[in-house]
C-alpha cells in the first residue's frame, strides 16, 4: 500500500518516550482533506483527548483550502478520531491509571484516506533529553566521518 507522510510532530519523540502506537482515522469536513493532501496541517500544538468512549484531536491546525468557495472549515476545530473500542479503552487506561499522555506523531495518506499515528507516551525528564541530543550528535559525527573516506 502506498503511504505518503504529510506532516510529522518532530518534538513528540524528543519530549516523550513512546510506549505504544496506534493508527487512527480522522473525521474531516469538506475541504479539510484537500488542505491535508497539500500538506497544510500542523501538529505542533496538538494533543489527543479521550473520555473512554471517544477520542479527539485537539489543537491541530488545518489551513483553509485556498481554492474553495466561501464555505470554509474552522482551522483549529476538534476532530474526532476513528479507533476501535478496545484501542480507546487502552488509551483511556494508560492516561487514567498510568499517568501517560497521548501525542500525535504523524499524519499520512493511506489508500487516499487521512490517517493519524498517535502514541501513548511518558514524558522525558531534562537529563533524558540531554542524552537524546548527545546520541544524535554522536550518530551525526560518525556518519560524517564514514562519509569522508
């Protein structure tokens, strides 16, 4: 199946330890899918909220589609996520019992439909973030040295 990544949340893996990942469908209105296909979506301030029965993507910004008529969508509205009941229950238990958070990782198109990869995550401490930076710098330096020969 052809998968085209539209947007990623780069800070998600830096700020959190991702324990589990889920694939969720997005309930979109009108021209939102056209904006997403052109890459006009931002997950920077986004998070996922659930009440044990349903899940919503909150804070994601989908820019208005420029070629549409006057009927536009609200760019920062809450969007319902399509998940199985057992997945929603698992997310709800992770948030309620384990004190974890649900973060959006990336938006991609799969078979013409917009999908959201979300992760059940635990926040990193400051020293964990410094360790991540150190590992990334070491990997970059090694790849640079191996490219010299």
